[in-house]
C-alpha cells in the first residue's frame, strides 16, 4: 500500500487514521475507493459539497487528485498509543511519523487539513501546536468535542478541520450525529457539508 495519494502541493489535505491492518497488502493507497470506510466517512460529505458548490458557482471540483492530498496519520494502527495516553515520547515509530508529517506540512504548506477521527485530529494538532501543555489525550476528542472544535475552526478559518471517522458508521452512528451537532437532531453529513463548502470554495479559489 502506498503511503499517500494525490498531489503533495494540493491546497487541501485529507488525513485518515491508519491503514486497515487486514487489507494493507490489498489496498493501493489511503482512501482507496474499493474500501467501504471511505464511502461511510467522506463520500456523503464530498457529494453534498459538490452539490452546494454547483448551485452557487455552477462548477464542480474537477481533477480531485490534484485538489486533494490524502494520507493516514500513521501507516499502521499498531503505532498508535492508547486513547488515554497524553505523552507520546516513548513511542519511537509514532514520533518518527509525527516528525515526517510536520516536516511535510512545513514544506508544502496546505491551506486546509481535514482530519478523520480523534487520533488523526490530535496527531495533526501536534504538528502545529508545539507546547505540550496544550496537547490532549486523543480520547478527549469524542464526537461532541470534535463538533465544537469543528464549528470554532470553521468560524475562525483555522487550517485544521476535524471530522468523524468510524463512529459515524459503527454502532454509535445515531448518537454521533447528535453529539457532533451539540445534541441537535439532524444529519451530520448535511451539517458538515453546509458549513464546509464555502471554505472549500475560498481555498480552491473557485
């Protein structure tokens, strides 16, 4: 499995969690369209974003491989610490991948980094926020906290935009819809797309 997909100079980066261990020798790259996870966490959102952009600009996001750069936070899930571990210093492989990601971000300077799930969000936060007293256990970022920081970062035009990962497609899917939206009823995918599409228009200069 390739470690990334798309153009490193793309203005929007999509950062997943890690490669599914059972399929790492079968998949071609992160967010391989054959794997069902991508269609649970991203396809419904980009579909709605495309629809909103078309209604507003009469265009669609063409050539997605050059518009997006796609990578996992870590190459394999066994490199992740437990959810309640705040300091990652003893995880040599994890820190090596964290340094590589930080260096890539500094080199290519994406305008927006969309993360999927709690671990990917905290991983990317640590690429931008160097003070350890501002770090969290990634278990801190449940659906409710991710939803709150999503709205804040959209409003403040921050680079990192957190989205849900498997919680939106596993047994907690209904509560994840509500918690991300601050316990309001409705559709998480509609909510995210409606709040995100104008930022994407700006970033892609459509």
